[in-house]
C-alpha cells in the first residue's frame, strides 16, 4: 500500500501517484542506449471556490517538456480552446430556452491522452513500481535529481509534455463523437447532438465542460457515459466557469467577474482604495506621468 507522504506545504503526493498508477501512465524499464530521460517537477496548487474559500489542495507531477526535441519525441502540439464568445452564446441559449446548465471536470485530464511517440522520464523520487512506497525526502529528491538505473516509459500523456493538450483533446473528442455528438465547425470545442426533439450540447475548455439540453434524462445519460470512460467530477449546476460567476434567476442567467476583478485589485495593492465613478473612454491608453 502507499504510505502517506507530504511535502513542505502539506500537500499529499500519493493521490497523484496513485492516479498515475491506476491510469497505466507508464511502465518501468531500462533506458535504451542513445536515449535520454526527461526530468520532472512537483507543482502544488490550492483550488478555490467562487467565493474564495479553499476547495482542496492539488499536487501535480509535471514533466519538463522544454527538453523535448521536435521530430524525436513530439510532433504536432496545437489543441483548440473554447472561445469566450461561444461560452456566452451557450449560456444565452440556455437562458432563453430555460434549460439548466451543468458543469463537469475531468480529474487529471492530460493523463488520459494516448502517446504516439516514445518518451522516457526519470522515475519520481522514491518510486519503485506498482504499489510502491513514496519516500518522504525533502530537497534534492523532490527536484527530480535522484539517479536511478530504471526509467519510466510513458504510455499516456503527462502534464508538461508538449503534445499533452493535443492528445487529451483527441481522446475526448473521439469519445464524444462515438456517443453520437457532432463537432461544430464554428468552434471545435462545441459538441451537439439532436435526436428528434431532444437536444444536448457540450462545451469543452481543456478539462472543464458545460452540459446543457432540453431533456434531463439525456443529460444524466451523457454524464454516465463520461463517468464510465474518464475520471469525472460532477460539479452540479453551473456556478463558476473560466473566471465567470454564473447566477440563475427567473429572469434568466446573470454572469459577472467579481472574483476575478477582486483578485486584480488585490494584486496591485488597492484593496482599501475608495471607489470613484469616473466615466472614461474604453480605448483610452493610460501612461505614467513623469
């Protein structure tokens, strides 16, 4: 069994490594002659709710993709991202039609992508294989400097790989197309499915997605299909998406960026500044007075 291990910030590493094992992300092997293994680094992030409260802590193993070589261990890298205009359009339609909008999130999204190239990485510190014990080493070991005669041959994508976003989107879009959805030509991240009077739409932004439609039972079926193929989190009714706070009432859907604006104000140190209404042309460019 995996033993509990924490870094200096108290973030659990075992959850991430267990997810990598369960997903069949790599296999331990010896490094072939003439090949090199890519290093890695742990990234720690605090996930926040729309009101700023802490939701959970997240540790992510990220590959040092900058050391990859084009044509050797990666080719194409482009992956489309949903346009903000499309997000607003989907919410507008949902408001007009009085459809409910739901949000789902994919856990470790990039880990689902299948690699076409052969990529080797250095084993995470203390990793010895399936059902391994993570050694609680602080310092050089957490920076990926531990030398090992064995390496991890990647079978699936990892965060940091140059081709990871492309491979994940290809995996997800293939799944949605197999469910009978059609990909929009205007925005490739929008998938729609119409059967008779039943309509469903899914808008994807990397690992977050909005699901809406006119039949609740069909939406539940779509969620079930996604759960069966990916590690999904059902976040319920849409409330926060890409920095947009979404509030629904009998009058429709109201969206704002209050949390985002407050974060900008805090970043520039104006938390205690007094607000003042000053009409100004949106195209005016401000410069420092010398």
